[in-house]
């Protein structure tokens, strides 16, 4: 049967259109009641409802009580199409979760397409609001299910918190229950009660605070359209959690500063908000103060800051008038131990400093104090200082390494569960060997002197090299990369999981693999214990490292040796070794040096970061010593050829697939980014030229020359500072972008090809390259620009998160290393702020803040005796001058006073400052 | 003056008119249907074979009824343009005056031609056509004139050559023309009828039906000549012509075959109604039903 | 892909159809009495009127194209200004109309027995009253029925259908919403009894592996279309024939 849906739609230009759509009603829609095996999946028992029953939740229940629905005891639930549609419309993340549950067969959630079923269709009454219409749909469907189930003596229960809907349902003779009542009366699962999200009115009112009301969405939209409000994402400052910036949409907009609790008006980090600009005389400056939650919770702008404003012009400032889209997720953290554990209301402090504290209600407080828990935010009413939330799950004890690792991974959205069965099913068996067919199809390079050079303890060997001299004097150089795409076929569960993970994450003590270990450490890894499948890039070069020709092929190789950097270096240096692998290594080393010099001449930047490696005690897995990464010749050698391979592959795939190649670019930073660096260098009499990367590279090299008043380590510091001025390099799809350049490497085109075991982008590049040499077939997603760009966006996100997670892991281990120790060490001032300096300690690769406005016991001392000179990057504290790049001595200690944010404290020892330094 | 009433009807559901109770056992085909696979049959209109095919399948190319006459198979389409045959009477309108002929539009695939040598010019039949005649063609027949003629010849491409070399044919006037589908006109010996009610009809094979008053003399106004009587025609005679026209249109709408008898019966059945009432659906159905029953009776009476 | 889900997890499209189902089809022959052949076709909310004039003497502006052994087909396509959601005045002879007309002309030139009507002209006039996707297909179907009504000789019916690919499933008979979702759309006109493809058109890009699948489902859709059209024609013919009195 055919019905028509007529809607009136307003277009962007303001025209009103009448849209007519067909709407077919069917009589063959499955209601999901058949095939229920009650023995395997017993129905939920509930004191309120006498018979066995199915639950039908309405939209608000799904939106707010997702955690309850995800609990394993909730089964036999019918999700109506109306509810799914509304959920999708209102919240994409909840919709995703809903879909995951419905696709999980064990949960017995059935989606019933009620809007197309002739039995449950209702026509919209004139002047009926869409909410009422949807509610009626839900009631009619419940009625239908009641009738279907009556012969089995089962019932259908409508779960709704909407009072009006409840009343109407009861009038129609339906069983309707609110979620609280239902959950309270469930037999056998009392923990569900904690997972309940609270309704707005439930919580007590904080007399002290009253936030301004949020405007309605329609008012916000008209405001944005008329230009009165600006829309953008809120970024809370890492230094000061009561301050944030909003970058409005639209080209050429400047960031708007939001300061203070009232102006933030209950907006949480990453929410999309609508901001109203304050008048110019109220414009403010971002506070130079580093606001530390533990020391001064809830502090507002200081007076010195207000004085500052009189000197300089403020930047555009505004206040939040409404929230357009919330970006709430689940947060890890701990319960504050206020009050007695018998109380049910507690405050939860998230690990992420930019999120405010959350009030939750739980009966298990005694159990949970001392544990890391996960909490989700439900709402933030006007009269409550903190947002309301509910408990989701507990992770484990605070301080326990596994728990802390879990927190780290959760906060950075790194998937770390073991691979699902579906993924493992895609793997070949453990005793897989190369089939004859592959041997025939590929080039046999097993006779070549191939070897691999990797960090010690590395099991996932991606790449091998070889070099051979030909009789005509030219050199044949080959880079062989593990042929991962042979095992990971597109579209399989394995491929989808790898795509979602994006990259392997290397924590200090753990490695979260992107692909299962069977592949990464065994079948794909180019170990020296047999034949392996590889993807080879072979150049013919002359002795001056100029490429004469390039070719790519799929091959079979046999690595002669898997060495560490140290071993390879020893072989090269040992004149007695003269086998073909060593000769190859020496040749590669020579070429690498030439390549590196050429790159630097072109403007490639070699920046450094204080990388440090932990020695981990093999039993307790606690760090026992730190070791700074030493760069040897062989590191550089491997790196040079990897870069060369990446460049050659980039050129090839761009030529073949100009529309959909996966490439990597590094946008050039604007000159203003370098201001801090140039200023700092100038204080030491060094002029850095930043016009092109070449000039920057050359001037950084100049700085290495010994000079008066210039400590030799300063050149390293300059490089470290330079790294911070850069943008991130990103993956992109060539059809959607015109600027391919990689600023940092000074390469016109670049991609990632050499590490497919640990990066998904390399897998995509492998597929493109294989298609271009005819070694593999294409498939439709390979050539779809939009798909590729979306995947690149996800990869960029995962890459960033992995970096943050890695840094957090290093920080965690550093803290654990310094537990119970107090060490004095040399450091350099790297940044000067108004109330503190940031010091870098090269030995440990550690960077921390030395506060100048408190004494060594943490008590505030006041800033009256501080004179800060921003342009000269110096500060005078109690008469002592501290300049950027000054060498200082600091005392490093571990501070466990804040359980969640255990930290490393640095106290200034030399130069000694009265009242601040430690005695 | 009599007042006129205007009746506006809302659109009503179309009714299928299953007037004919008995089912015809006819073989209906639609384009692409296989009629027969026998190679013996000769192909007629409305059929075709695929040259490349081995099995000699005969396909229909139009939708209609299959007619089998001995070994000839053809498919008669429900509605076609007029396909002329030698000896048919046609009524057509002058479309163009060309050098030595007129182009006549006759509801067929191509326009028919009327050569100057095929008409009776004043001055006798056997007069030689002179140059002067050519120049004065327009005086005899100009664009827009209605003529009745007979098909003299059918060319290869289907174009018809007409002639009016008889006193029965010529320019038509003082009457009205009704257009129906050519398939509704029954093939008879005679197509020009003088009906007892006082009107003359020409039921031309190409679907153009001409109704006029019977003039005094034995022959039609056509006269072989080109003069048309331009006297005003009295009201009663005009009514007769009108009534006939309406009846013919009713019959055409219900797809009843048109020939002198059926037209006459329809006329007689309509006498009880006013002329303008005949056009209403109810009345026209009445008339048609009566006509058919009269025809049936006649047939059963005959055979 | 887009925010709009073209096919739900349960396998239903936006309007409730399954992927292989056609929309509701209504057609009628012999709508106008003054044209030689006419028809009206509704495919869901796409409504088309077709009228055929011919074969007749070529009109003056077509004199140049007279062919001594075939008839010329003249096709005109127009969309009423009220046919889409936004009222838009479409002048005669604009690019899209001419394109569509040329495609339809091309389709029918291979199906009508043009050699039977030398030196004549057949006019096909198509008017879209309401446009909701698959315009070309509805036009071809309407024109076929009108040609059958006019008694012009054809080799076979010409049935047209469209299909698109969403999330790996082929959707048959695309409506406007599915068209604007941006997936590739394949339309094809097929002679069902002879099993030949007369015309096919692809908007958008399809991967080599997928095109076979989509083409197959289009052909199946055309066969379904044919069943409906054949039934209509037969009913019409039976009704008309039963009205003829034969002596």
C-alpha cells in the first residue's frame, strides 16, 4: 500500500518547498518474536511485571540510559524504527552504540521497522507535534506487540520517563514503566541502579552558584545567522582550566577568548558552542599564569592580570550563550574522598584536566575509593556547580601499572582489547609457508645480500636493505618491505580492525599492535630465519647517490642477518669483516651520507626531541634506568633509505592514481609561529633566518659553531624549540588537496610506505602501488576519493592520539622511576613565563615547571618581587636574573600528594633565590 | 432567442464499455510476440522476422488481432493511419498548390497528390491542359478546400494519387466533416449515400466523413465542377446534418463500425432526443445500445 | 556515506521498499483522442504523458532530414515548471531537455521499423508532470505504450529501468532522494522478449567489479516493468477489440 509523506522544508535561501515522498506500507515485516530460545537466553525478571515480557524503550530512554541498556543482563528488547531514527538524528555517538548492540546477536535486541508496517502505521493528525506523533507511533507499536504476545502469555512493556506518554499509555491499557522503577525492581542485578543517569531535577541545588540560562536552539540559530553569535568548538587551555578559546567557523576568523566560570556557562571541552562577543572594554588577555588545579582549585583571574590588561589591548573575548552540540564521552578518573564513604553523592575528578569535576551517585563508594573508575556525564543543570553523571565501570587500583596503562589508553581512545574472533579467523594458520603459486608469481631475490637493522628487542621487522655493485660501475640498491597486504585482504574483519586502530602504539612497557602478533612478529616480519614475502623497491644508482632508474616488484627474499644498530655499526667499523653483507652495509653507509648532505642542502630540517628509553626490570616491569637515545651512523643510514623509498613510491602512485593517492604532507608554518624561537635565539646573540626551511636549517647549523657566551647545548635547545613551532604532518588524498609539499623534509611529494606492519597508511599505499604495477587487482573503495580522505582523517587522529599516549606513558614511567628518589641534576631554561620557568633536563629528557611564586614547600609567596620581561625572555625573581637558555640545577622529586596527577616536582637549587629555592 | 444552459461536469471515472457480451475468440498479440514458427506462412502487415535468425520465427510488430487468410498472416492494428488502396473513396483537404498538382492531406502516412490531369476542368473532359490552366489552378482549388476523390494509384512508398474524374467527386461545401479512425469505416461497394432523412453522407475510407444536405438535382454538389452552391441552408436541414454528426461521433466513441445502415439506425434511435442531448454520455450510450441491438436483430434476421 | 541511510540494516529503503522492488506503476493507453497514439505512465511519483503523431508528412523544418528509405523520428521532451519541488521555469530547448530528447530518439530509432515508413516523420512528445527520479525510464516506458497505441510497427517493447549501488547492494528503480544521494546510477532500456539492451547510461562512477551486478539487476527490473506494461496493453486491446463489431 502506498501512502504519501508531505513535508514542508525551508531551504537555506529561505524558500519554502513542499516535498512529497512515497511511503510504502508492508505486511511482511519480521517482528522478531520467532526463534527465541528461552533456555539459552532467559528473560529478565522484574518484580513490577508478573509475566515474561519484552521491553520497548522510547527515544529519551535510549539517549540517556545507554549504559543501562548495554549491560549484559538487558535482553529481549525491541527497538522501534522510530526510536532509531530519532536517536540517529539527535546523537551520533549514542546511535553508533545502539547499532553495535543491535548487531550483537547475544543481546537479543530486535529492530522493528514499525513505520513501514501496515499493522503499526498511524497517520499524522493535523496540528499534531512531531513529538506527540512519535510517541503515538511507539504506543501503537507496543499495542501491536501486546497483541502478538498475548497468545504466549507474554507482555510488551513500554519504558519511558515522559509522564504524558506514560499516562496516555496506561489509558490505552498498556504497561508503561519509568526507567527508575524498572531498574529498581530488576531481580538479581542491583549494580544497574548505579548506571542510571539522573534526570535533571533530581540533584540538589547549589545555593552558591547560578549559571545564566542557555538559549534555545532556534534562538541560537537565528543569532548565528544574523551574525550576533559565533559558532565554534571550545578548546579549554591546558594551563588554565577555567579559560578556553573558541575558533569560529568561517575563513579569517580570529579566536575568541572565554574566561571564567560564568562566561564558560557550563560548556565542556570540545563542545560546539554559540558565543556572544563582549563589548571591547571587557576584552581580556589569556592569563600568563599557569593555573594548577591541585594548588588553587577554582581560582579566578588574578589582580596582576587585571593590571596587565591596562597595559596591552585585550583580544576578542566573549561568553557562551548556548550549547549547540555536546561532545560528552566517558571519562576516567577517581573519586574524591570528601565526606564519609556512606554518603551516596560523590565528586569525581577526571584524569583529563580540562574536564570539570562530576557529581555522581553511587552506593559502592567504599569499594571505589582508591580505584580508577569510568564515569559519563548526564547533564549540567543551571543551579549546580558541577555536572551530574553516573558510574560506568571500575578499572582497577590507582597506581597499579596495568590500571594506569588502561586509563592512558582509554583517555586517548586507543583500542586495546584483544582481537575479536572474527579478526583472528582471517589469519592463516601458524604453520603457513609460502605457496608455490606465490613463488612463481614473484621475483626471486633470495640470493641477494639482504639484511635488516633495527632497535634491540624489535620483533616486527618491516624493512630490509641490500646493496650490490654491478660490473658497469653502477650500484643496485634495494629496500624490501614486508608484504603485509598479501595477508590483509581488503574488506575483511582484519582489515577493518586495522583501519580503525590506524597505527601500532608503543608504550614504554607494552605494545598495542595494529595487527595480530602472528602477522606482525611472525609471518610478515622479515626475520632472518627463512624465506619471506616482500614488496621491493630497487634503484640503480651511481656512486654519487643519483638515481638512474627505479623499479618496484613483489618478491621473495631471504634475510641474511637481523642486526641491531650497534651490531651493524660494529660490522662496518671492523675492517676484518668483508662478506657481501658487510660490503653492502659500507656502501649503503657511504651513499646515506651523500643523500643526507643533499637533503640538508635542499632544506631538510633535522630537529631533535629529548628521547629517552627506559630499561625495564624484567620481573617487576618497573623502570630501573633511563637511557637517552644515541644516534649512530647506522640509524641515519636506515632512515635515509626509508625516506628515499617513501619519495620514490609517492611519485609512482601519484603518477598512476593522481586522483586518489594516499600521501603525506607537512604544511609550512606561518612566520608568526617562529616568533618565540627567534626572540629566544636573539637573546643569545644568534640570528635565525626563517624565510625558508633551507635558511632555517642552515642557521640552526650555524648556531652549532662554538661561540662566546653560547653554551654548546644551546644549539640542541634551539632545535627542540624549533620542533614546537611546526605543524603536524598529515595524511591526505591527492585528489582533494593541491599542496603536496613536506616542509620538514623539503620534499615536493612524500608518503609512508616502509612500515606496513605498524601503520595503516602504508597498507593503503602498498595496495595502490601493487595495483599500479599490475601485481594486484583494484577494488572500488581503493579509488574512492571521499572514502580515502575519511580514512586519512581517522589515521591522523589515531596518530596524534598515539603520540599523546606515548608521551603520557613516558611521563608515567618517569614518575615511577623517581618514586622515593630525590636527585639533583643539570638543566636548561627553555621557556620563561610570568610566574614560572620551564626547565629541560637533558639527562632524563624531562621537562618541568619551576614555579617562582611559591616556596619549595608549595606555599604561595606572591608575585610582587617578580619582574617579567617578555621580549627579552627573562624574569627577575628576588633580584636574581633568569634568562632563557640559562643553565640551572634543579632538584627532582616525586610528589604523590595528588593521587591522580602524581607529578615530578622541580625545585631550583642553583641559582639560589631567597624564599623560593630549597635550602 | 432560446436561452442556453451550460453544464459542467466534474471528471468521472471512465467506464469500460463492454457492450459486446460475447467474447471473441481472437488471437491478440503485442509487439514482439511470436505468432508462429512455421516457415510456410507469408508475412503480411504488422509482422516481421529477424533476418539473422535460423528458426524463421514470425514476430508481431504491432498490437492487434491476428488475421489468417490462407497462407497469409497479418496483424491488424487497432489504430493506424489510413493505408490507401486503389478505388477507395477519400475526402481530403488541399494543403499546397504546386506546379502541376495539388497536395492533399488525407490522414495517411504521406500527403496524397492530385494531378491537374486528374481533375475535370470546366470546358469538357478531354480538354488539353494549357499553360494558362496551370497558372489558374488556384481558382479551381486553393489551400483549405475540402474535396472528395478516388484513389487512382498507390506508389511504392505509400503515397496516393487521387482523381476526381467523375461527377460524383469534387469540391465539397454546405456541410460538415467528422474525423474518425480509418479502421472504423467498413469497406463497402458504395461509400456515398443519400440518406432518407434528407442528408447525404460520404463515408470516406480514410476516416473523414462528410455530411451535407441532399441538393435538388440527382448528382451531388461536387458536380465534377468547382462551383459550390452558396445559398443559405434552412434550419431544419441544418439540424438534420447536426444530428447525423452527433450520432456518428457517438458511434465512433464506442468503436462501432460505421456504414450506412448503422448510421441510419443511430439516427432513428436519436430522434427522440434533442440534438444537443445526444452528446451527453447517458444518451449516447442509449443510442449506441439501441443501434447495436437493431443491427443484431438484422443480422439474426438475415442469417 | 551520506547522513541519509539509503538502505537500513533491516534491508529497507527510505520509502520502505526492498532493494529489488519497483515503485507502484500505473499506466494507461489512449489518453488523448486527437493524437495518433498517447499514454500516461506513473512510476511512483514520476508522472509522464506521451503523445505520438505519425507517421505523417514531414513538417517544413524537418524537410532537410528526409530520408528516402526510413522515417525520421522527432522527439521533444519537456518538464513542467511544477514538476519538481521548487518551481522552475524551463525554457524550451534548454540543454537538459535536448539531451534527454536526443537519448530517447536514439533509443527508439533502433526499435521502430523505420524502413516501413520511408519519407515520413514520427513525432514523440513527452511531458513530465511530476518528477521524482528515473525520468528517462518513465519517458521511455510511456513512449513505448504510446507507440503501441498508435499502431506503429516495433520490433519489441522497450522497457527502461534504473539502478544504483549503495553499501554493496543494488537498489532498483531510483527515486529522487536516492538520486541526489550521490551514488552512481545506471539506467538502461531493454527489449525484453528479444533480450537486447538498446540503451544504457551511467551517471557517476562504478568500479569494474560492480558494474556486472548492477547491470543484471537493471535488466531484471526491466523485465518486471515489462510484465506490467504487457498486462496493460493486453487489457486495452481486449477491451477495444471486444467493442468492434464485426460483421
